[in-house]
C-alpha cells in the first residue's frame, strides 16, 4: 500500500532551503554583531585603562599636595610658637 504525502516533497524541499538561507543570514548577522561587541569591549577596556591611570595620577598629585600642606602647617606652627 502506497500513501501519498499530504504536502508535496517539492514544497518541503523549498521550505528546507528557505530555512537554511534564513539560518545562514542569522549566522552572518550574529558574527557581525559579535565583531561589533568585541570591538566595543576592546575600546571600553582601553578607556578604562586610561581612566585608571588618570585616577592614579590624581592620587599622586593629591598625596604631594597633602605633603606640601603638612610642611606648610609645620612651618606655621613653628612661626606661631616662636612669636612673642
């Protein structure tokens, strides 16, 4: 006994081919988006390194300023103590 399929094989093949094309297009889009995300991550990492260095530089300057202020404070205290 032979049973004819309810959907012609040619239509099924056409649908399979269409799905493969869609899959390939989606894969290409995914690869493109992945590349964009990677480039964004690299750029953000670079900016973060720069920002960290700037923070380190500011901290160093702040420590130097605090040291200078402490020196001036000691000088002022010495002047006040020496005053009649």
